[in-house]
């Protein structure tokens, strides 16, 4: 056998000489060697999670292609090689469904002027121990006072009676204290809700939710991250209106792309197993992390120096296709200049690996080397930028996942492109066939005898009024040499099949065409009542998807924001025992119908005097305020409860003063009438007395002038005496009877 020239042959002496050589000195361990244990833990998890996600990456690319209306390179090559047609068309069925669902969901989870969550107080407020002790002492003091009063009255109170009295007083005081605590809890919950709403505005929560909804209808899972602390430039005005820019950390929320999320194999959500996010830092974003708690400034500086031209953390075979579909850039296998990739790891880490990095203590004290701790580690190349134990009291990670159609026990669910994939493929095939049929049937086809053309005649072009030159061929008889025929138009049949599969897509996705304004609904949708019933039935399917966002994203996100406020906000007036209530699928989805029912109920109440009297003005005022709020009117024009109480008190006082004035006026009028009646009665009595006296004085004698004067004087004296007898004041003139002539 010939010797291989590429193989080096050594003799015995050369082998002995090589064995006798001393081993080279060990390379000194650099300053980053102590990080290898913690970094290798993250690298191992990254390899496992990336391998488990390979099939999911293919599905993510298919979903994104369906939204963009593009075929995969393999499918496009197969269609071109098959030669079945010359037109390649991609129907926009999936894009239409996703766009309609996105608009519908945005209207629910991002309502204008409202919020899809609320902060309510606990149903049973917990009384502080000091308040409980005060209630007991006050109840005992009240019972002792009752016993002392009974002793003064001569009664003897037994121990059982004293105990029952103390218990009764204690129950009453407890009810009063719980009511006071309930009222205070309502005010604290209202303040906390306003504070959280302010945090959400500052942290760009609405923008993050807008991007989350787009992922929710496109990918098998959508992920929202937050609250996390990031620096955000803020502008303020100092003395003399000089601008001041601060770069302080604030709570923030952001959407995490499904391509950048790597859950652990067999994980159900982001809270179980090792979860890794692939982060793409810009240089300014990475520099802003300096000075933040638990971020290592020296490691950040080293990463910025070593990766000045960018850094790619783990080559991904789907990255180029993803960039092309997201219209980010053309094929680029490396990260753009200035973009530094990093891995954010969330999961359990043994204590000895944390101790090797420098983490000495956690929430429970010193670390146990054999115990696993829930940690967050950020690795960038050979540098560990951040490593700390999860500060959340419940050890929850700031990642929240929801699926349009969730699969129990699985992390990834089914999106609208998944549900509409069969209909999309059929519509694509029918659309391509229809385009081919249109082109084939758009004009006549020609057959010719090529051997009968004149020399130099062009046989590859045809146009109107062309003159064909042929050679005579007696053997062909009457054969003209050129013929025309028309292809059949199959567009009507193909369009019927296309519409059938469009309806199949409506059933598969739960998003009918009439929900986004398609006028070809027909049937029950031709009437307003029928369309309302169909919309309500269609909302049942969407309500399930919205409930996934409520329970898995909105509620835990706001709960974590609430916990941050309870832990770090110095304002004690907003803190209390509160619960977060999501209102997306439960209330906002039926907002329009609920508004109509409130308006109808208010009209029914106002039209019935009996109901108006039974409900009372307070309940009618509250109902009016709710109707104004649901109609997006300003509820401040309606008096509040306190203002209504003050107004009622003022009206009661005015009404009481008016009644008293009316009573006084009526009493004065009655006194005046009685006085006039008394005067009339007195005048009548005096007149009777005078008439009697005159008759007695005159008798039957003839009346002379002297006699008349004497009689008049006597009558006047008699009238004065009669007036004095019946109590008429002397100074008042009395109506005297005129003497009658004889």
C-alpha cells in the first residue's frame, strides 16, 4: 500500500522526545471566568428552548405569510414547476378576517374614554387589630354605663344580661365600623384606580396593547411584558421657563414578538419552566440601563466596547425570512450595526451559581447553595449584564400570554390564520384558476398550418386587422390553413365555489362578513332586529377570545401594577385591600345594548308616577348619571350624591319656611276674620240694645224735638253702657242706630 503523503510518520526517538516535553503552563483565568457557571446555565436553557420551538417557528412564518399575502418559497417553486397555470394569486381572505377581528377587539380592550378594568374594594374589609380592640373597649364601657343606670333605678343586672348587652353593643359598633371601613375602602380604591391609570399612560400601555392585539389575531400566542422599569426622558420647566430634561426610570409596558419568546418544553404559560426572551438593544437603550438597580455598569461598558458594530446572540435560521416578511430589511444574516442581541432568562437557578456571580442575599436572607431561586439573568455574549432574584412577592414574571383559540395544556394555541388555513388554500386555488380562466377566455385562440405560411411570415404575433399570407396547397382542398376558437368562461362556477369557501371561513374563525360591513349578508341581516341578533350571536365566539385577554393579560398586569404601588408608592391614602376587575368581555362588549336598556328603563320610570314615587329622586339621579356616562356625555352636569343631599336639605328648609309662612299668614287671616266677626256681633248686640232702649223710651208718645234730643242722649248712654258690658273698647267708634221718627 502506498504511503499517504498527508500522514506524518514519527520514529521511536521522536515519540520519546515528544513525550518528554513538559506541558505548557495553564492559561490564567480571566476576570470573566467566574461568570461561566451562571452563563452556562442560561446557554443550556437557550439550547433546549430553541430546539423545542423549531416547528412553532415554521407555523409563525406561515401565519405571517398569510397576513402579508405571500407564498412560501417552497410552495411558490412547486406552483411554478407544476405548470398548471400562468397566474399566481394569493387571496386576501385571512388579512380581511384578521383586520376585522383586530378592529373589533381594539374597540373592546382599548375603548375611547374608558378602561377595560377597574379597582374595587374587598367585599368584606378586614378591620385592624387596634380598631377591634377599640370596639371591644367601647362596648364594655357602654355595657357598664347601662349597668350603672340600672343600678341607679334600683334594678340588678346579672352577668348574662351584662354579657348580652356588651355583645349587642359590640355588634352595633362593629357594623358601624365596617360601614365606615367600607366607605373608606371605596375612596381608597377610587384613588388607586386613578393612580394606576396615570401609570399606564406614562408607561405607554395603550401602545403596547395595540401591538399586542395585532399579534393576538396573527400568531398562535401574543405576549405582553410589564410592568418593567425603563428610563424615559421627561421635559419640565424651571425658573424663567427654562427647559429641564430628566431621564428617570418609570414603569413601562411593551409587546414581545412571538418570534422572540422561547418557553420551556411542555410549558403552559410564561410562569412555568425556563422562559427566555431574545432582546435587541440599541446602544442608547443599553447605555440607559447604567445606574439601574442590579445592572452591572462595568459589564455594560465592556459590551458596548466589544460589540460596537453590533452583536448577534445565537444564529436563527428563521431570522432572514422574518425580516423579509416584516418588511424590516432584505436578507441580512447579521444584526444591523448598533443593534446588540441579548438573552433575558427567567427561571430557577441554583444558589451556588448565584453566589459565584456575587448575589449574596435574597428576600429570605442569605442564599442556600443547594436551593433553586427564581431569578432574572441577562446575558450578552460573554458578559452578564444583570442577575437578580425575582422581587415579586408571588414570584411572578412580567410576561403575560393569551391565545385567540387556546389549547388546554399547551403554550401555543390557534390563531385566525390557523383556523382559516383550509379556506385560505381553497380560495387561493380557486383564485388562481379563475385568473387563468379569465386570461384564456379573454380572447380567441388560433391554430395554423405552419407549412402553408409565406416565406418570412411572423407566426408568433397576432393583432387586429392583420393580413395573413399563405401558400396555395391543392392537396389540402378547402382547408383555410388558419382557424379561431373561443375558450369556455368558467368564472361563474368558480366564483360560486369561492363564495362557499368564504362562508366556511366565517364559520371557522367566528368572524362573519356582516360584522365588518359586508352588504351581501342577506337573510336575517336585512332587518335591523335580525342584524342585531346576528351580531349578538357572533359576539359569543369573540367573547371567548376576549375573556382570554381579560383573565390572562389585563387582570394580572394591573394586579402587578397594583402590587408595585402598594410596595413602593409613599402615598398611604391610596393603599388598601383592593381587587382588580377586568371588564372587557363582561361589560364593554354589550355596551351598546346595555345603553339602550338603561335609556328605555329611565323613560319607563319617568313615564310612570308610581315608579317615580317608589324609586325616589336619589335612584333616578343615579340612573340618569349612568345613562349620561354610557352615552359619553359629561356626568359632571348631574349633581353628585353630596350635592344632591345639600340641595335636598336646602329645599326642605325652604319648604319648611314656606309652610311656616303660609301657616302664619293663614293664622293672621283667621284672626282678622274672627275679629271682624266679633266686631259685627258686638255691633249687632249694641244695635239691639239701642233699639230696645229707644222703643222703651218712646213708647207710644208723640215725639217732639226736645223729646228726641233727650231720647238720643239717653240712647247714647245706654249704648256706651252696653258696649262696656260686652267688652268693646271705648275709643272705638260704634255704629249707632239712628232714631226712627215717630
